[in-house]
C-alpha cells in the first residue's frame, strides 16, 4: 500500500507549478479530478474500490493539488497510527478536500468511513464511490433520527474495526464557531468505548462554489492546507470536559492559522 509518509509529519516539497497550472489552477485540477472520480466510480460499481485503491486515488489527488501549487502540512500522524483499535476522528469542516484527502493520510494505518449528508450518495457518478464506503448517511431534516443513525450505525462500524470520521459543524466555513460544533462525536465514542482523535484543519484552498455544485469551487494555491491531529482523548463521565478540549484544540489552531 502506498504511504503519504512514514514519518510523523508531512510537508509538500517546494516545486514550481507549470505555466498552465499557475494561470488556470482550477481547470487543471478538475480535469485530473474528473478522471480520478470516473476511474474510482468504475472500480466501485464492480466491487473493486478496495482500501488500497482508495489510498492510491486519494494520494493521486493530493499530488494533483500539489502540482497546481497547493502546499500541504500534516502533523502528529502518530496520534492515530499507534492506536491498537478503532477511533472516532472529530474534525471541523471547510471544504470537499478533507473527505477526499483523509484516505491517503489515515487509511494506510486504519480503515475509515464517514458520516455524510444524503446528497453525497445521490451525486451522479460520485455516488458509487460514497456508497462503496458504507458511510452513515444522515438527512439533516430530522435531528433525532440523524442522532440515532449516527450512534447505531457508527457503533456497528467501530465494532467491525472501522474508524469513523465525524464533522459535527452545522455549517461549513473558514471560521470556527463553538456554538455550531455539536458533541455527536463524543457521544459516539463514549457509547462505543473508543478514543477520539481531534482534527484541526484548514482546507479553504478548495473553495465552495456560490453557483452550480457547492462542493466544487475554485482552487486557490495561495492558501496552504493544514491538517493537525490531536492526541487521543478517552471519554470519561458525560464527555462534557472532553468536548471542551476538542473545541479548544480545533478552535485554537484555526485562529492561529487565520491570524498568521
């Protein structure tokens, strides 16, 4: 299986993008992205989109982003690499990039799936990829039903040694509002008896579109991608203190990155 790195951190090598990529980064990136998605969907429809193929496709996309000038910084990979069992990754959510890139960072070490909105399993072509991941699907129309789906479905996957990625924010954006960051990840980890890995990220290099398909906006290579993993957190009691630690870690990183 291919690895992004065998070290505890990763930083993109310094290299100059091509003339075309510098002037049209979005067109360059999405032309590669479409090819990778069609290829992955073909594999998924035939039951061949294995964990190894997911890692390979995700890594190819990361390299494509680097080729148009997007730089990556990934820190503290050992936080989850050294865990013996599954865990819950709890992360802020800025763009589509994290759902596509997490595989090449995390899955060489442990299998993951996601809690996703229903629309992601309805996109033409892309739906085959998402369905093959066996995600926990929520409608966002009924909070109680969504909570039950996450707790039940998430525990089933964790019991099968599949780690869960949860984005508890109610809205996606570059800022971080603790009031919009719910404790569903803590509830799931407590119920399943597994640790949480908090993840702070900045992925606004992949923009959100104001027209057309929201998930696929402009690519801005001037904005660095930063993904920092926090150390494992074991849930004790009602989880309130642990939730506050997660919020403090993510919020602190996001403020640091955007104020720099």
